[in-house]
């Protein structure tokens, strides 16, 4: 109830949701425009493009696209007003006109002269001629790059280093389709205001007069505008990368040694990025194909082949680490060392392939670009260092123990390999600010109650361990302390006494907590936050100071635990939902998402039609579909489930009776399966998932009967017990509401699989670290920590 109320109070208004949706979409549209620092560093160095001298080019080959950074050196930069009376000095041999439409390819291209030994004017004319011919060739080949517009004046060089005329519009059919028109990013950055004026919701370009006042609302959310803005920002980013790639030979060069277009690098990229492709969509029509086991295909295509191999190797290595104990170390057993060597070798190959394919740091797709990759490198360095050192002894508080504790981070590498688990961690970390604020509120609440406790109970809870002593001055010497081996109040017999031992008198705080200083008080209240130990604190306060002081701990439990922790959980849930996007959905949007989820969960009724042409089958069909038959089977399932209330123990009389009853009921279920196969035919029976589960449990019951009659061992009794448990879940398919609830639980577990698995990996890491830290405490080693 507390969580529901808090989540309801944290719910945003509808207008705020719309504004936040617009804000997040604008942020996502702008975030991809700037390059990271590791790539911007190349802009600090002078341009040094690799130049090429053009001689006679065979007219059988298509003229390649000329680099803009190369053209920039030969084109005149003039202001628009200076171009009015400017006449281009072009001889007749260079008189080349731009073709805007050619019905058939030309066979002869104009020859180009060598530009190495001529003057500057002729060099500029030669380059202009090369550009014109290149545009002609690209136009014939269907390239959608920017081309000059006929009938316009020649323009100069734009700030981006691109030769264009006045800013023309072009159609990019690959991105927006035939109706979507946008400015070329390479002709200058587009202004968002102009986009809002001309780009309508359907993507058409219209005049300003078409924009009515109803469409000019300030809070109107146009998804296509944001999509266009995001795509343009991405194109600007790609253009900047392309400029850096042209002007810097070492850009996008792994380790500054592997050539950019080398065959060796392409092989490494093919190995690193190879992924299972189920081809769930038709490449021609784009429609989804009907594929069986679609979830399995999606699961196989979740990560690349190389990542699947590393997940398998990391899992085997973690399993080998589970067998390590303080007496069974990896340094002393060869079998564990084999798993260690295998992990290090495979991870070395993985890192080498990924670095050679995508680069280490100063490349667009560098390996080290986020915290996950840093964690991978750290795990690899720790594993390699441990394998090289392999210490024989691991004393407490030593560097060897620290290295083994850091080695326990290896299971967390699965977080970095699986993208869904990485996404869960990222969504939780995005709400760190709000979580920190709630944590600060809880710490402030603990500090207030701790200060209050120090003032009230500081030094007043200590007592002497001898119950006969009431003053601290008298708590000296030794006394006989009774030793009780049971909590039962037993009275000693004649000539008997309680066992006792001589112990010194000590004046100390009870139950390992106190309010003598602010640190101990906050530690005690922090432990109470988990609902553990607060009853001991209450009993000590009541016994030492009276029942009135129990109000202190009850008020703290109510404010700190019931409200504070619930607020913490509510904020975590709200931030996770908001970062994921579900919390920003309006009421109508949320209803639409819920409807789609329900449609996915809902299944059609796989019930074959009644076979009217077959009398016997129709008779059996009517029996199986009768309400009395269904209720009878449900009662039999409940009776079979009631057998779980008694323990099945070998060589017990009641166990044999339970076996007989379970065997009889299994034959009843066999008769049900046979009747449904006759009524529906085997193919029609197999269409329903519930029928498949019933058939599986029935077959398991028949196998159990065979094992029970032949073996009569503990294994056969255990199998029979498990068959009864599996049979109990078939009751959910007998009722529509129970079936929907079971489907909801199943879908929720599947959706939360990566979260559950992530929690398991985190607990597994702490378990391995605890084994190394505290595995030898029971032997007396490091007991003072």
C-alpha cells in the first residue's frame, strides 16, 4: 500500500509528461552531433591528406568521387556580390557543360590534361572540369549527392568546404522516401525554425501560408521534425568523421599501424561482428516471415558469435571458481589451473581481434569507449597478473589476497557481454541523482534520531554481566556464571545444581549496540533499517529505562523503515521507469502499450471443430467438451495434489498407499489424453500448449509407474513426488482467470530474466569474495578483523 501511494504521488501530470517527452526527444536528436574527445583530438593536428596526381583516366572506368578537402585547395573563394561581373577564363578546350539528364550513358568522356606542370589558372580550370565530369558520372549512376542546379549562378566555397550553388533542395529516397525532402547537410546546417515552418507532419514541404494558426501551437509535438533533426545531426557527425578520415592518414587506423582498408583488418572485423541472422523479415517486402521458435532465433542473435564464445568460456571459468576453498586453491590443483589458462588465452584472443578490428582508443568504434570496456581490461589485467604470479600462500591482509579478491570480479564480465544486462545497469545509474537525494534524506533522518539517542541513552544502557551487581563501582572481581544448554526452564534434582563457570565481571553494553557516541548510534539505527534487531533494541530500552522509551524505536521504525525505505524503493522504480520511457507515457499511450502487451499474451483458442461426419469421434468430442467432464478432471487434479500434504518416505505403510492412489489417478489422466487424441486427432491435440504440457506430465507419470514397480528406491519416490507437483500446475489451465494470471507471471519472469540473472551474478561475486576473506576465520586465522 505504501509503495502504491508513493508511486501515485510521484506520477507526473499529463502536460509535464508531454514536455518531458519533447525534451528527451530533442536531447536524443542533438546528442549525436558532436564527436567524442578521443576523435576531436585529430582536429588539433594540421591536415595532411594523401594527394594523388591525375593523368589520363581511361574512359571505361567510372570517375571516382573527388575529396572535398582536395577540391578546397583549388577553388576560388569569393563573396556573392563579387560574382556579378566575374567572367570565368575558360578556353574552348575546357568548355564543359553540366548534363542534368542523360537517357543513355556516354561512351566518350572529355580528356583531362596533366595539371602538374601548368599554371595556377589552368590548374583551377582542370579541377573544375574534373568536378563537372564527376557530377555527370554520379548523376548517371543514380547518386543522390548534391548537384548544381541549372540556371543559377555559380557559387563559391561554403564554410564547410563544399562547392555548391545557392542552397538547393534535394530528394533523398533512401532516408525519407519519395515525399520527404530536406536540405543537404553538406550545404550548410539546417535551421530548426525553417524546418518547423516547412516540414509538416506527413513530411511534405509546403509554403508558409499553408501553416495555419491551429498547427502553430507552441506545444505541438511533431515526431517527424525530431526524427529529421536527429538524422541531420547524425549526418553532420558522419560528415565530420569523413572529413577527418580524408585529412588525417592515421584516423580510423587501429594502433596507428593497421591500414584502414587492409584485408587483414576486414577479416578481423568479420570475425568480431559476425552475428546470427534469422532473417525474420523479407529483404524485398520488409514484412515479417512466419518463423517457428521466433524467440529462440532472437535469443541467438542477441550477441555476436565471438561474444557467445566468451560468455561460454567465462561461465566455465566461474564454475571452476565455485570449487575453490581455503583448502582447495587454484594454485595447488591442475584442473582449476586449466580453466584459468583457458579464460586468459581466450580473452587475449578476443581483445586482440577487437582492437585490430575497431581500434583501441582513437578510432570511431574504439574498444575502450565506456566504463564496461574499462572493466573488461581491468579483469583481463588482474587475471593475467594472477596467472603470472600464482602465489603459493595467501596470508591475510596481503597483496596476494587483494589480487584474489579483485579476481572475483570476473563474473561481472557477463554484464558487459550481454547488451540487455548492460542496459539495465545503465537505466539504474541514470537515476543516481534522485536515489542519492533519497539516501541523503534517510541519512539525515538517522542522524537526527542518533543525536536524540545519544542525548537520552548515552552511557545508560551498560550493565554488569553479574545480575546481582547494580553499580559500576562494584562490578569488579569474578563470579560463578551459570551455563544453560537449553532454553527450557528445568529444575535440578536432588543433589544436582546448574553447571557454572568462573568468569570476570565486566561492565559493558548489551546485545552489541550502544548510543554512547554518534557513530555507534548511527550504526545501530542503520542495522535496524532492515527490520532485524529492532526488537532487541526495544527490549533493552524497556528493561533499562522503562516502557515509555520504547516509543523512540517505534517512531523510528515507522518513519525510517515503513516510509523511508518504501520511498527509496518507489524512487528507484519511478526513475527506472522514467529513464526507460514508460513513466513519461500519457494515459492514452499507456493504455495502448498495455493493449499491445495483452494481445501478445492472449492466445487463440486451439480447439478443432466438431467432427460431425464421424459419429464415434463426435460422441467422444461431446464428452470431453462437457462441463461435467472438465469439472471431474479438475477434482481429480486437486485430489492428486492433496497427496503432497504427506511426506513420501521409503518403507512406510502410508507411502505405499499414496503410491497406489497416485498410480490410479495417473491412469485416469492417461484415459483423458487418449480421449482427447481421439476427439481432436493427434495433430489437433498438439496445437494447444496446455495439451502439450498435459501430455508431458502424463508421460512422466507412466515412466514413474514403471520405475516404481521395478526399482522401489528413493529415486523412484522422488520422481513420483515431482510428477504430482507438476500435475498441480495443470489446474491453472482449467480456468480462464487462473490461466491469464499464470501467463502474466510467466511473461513477467521472462521479461525480468536479465535482472534476476544480474542479481545472481552480483551475489555470486560477493560469495566468492566472502570465501576468500572469511573462509579461514573458523580456523582462527584473521579472527581479529
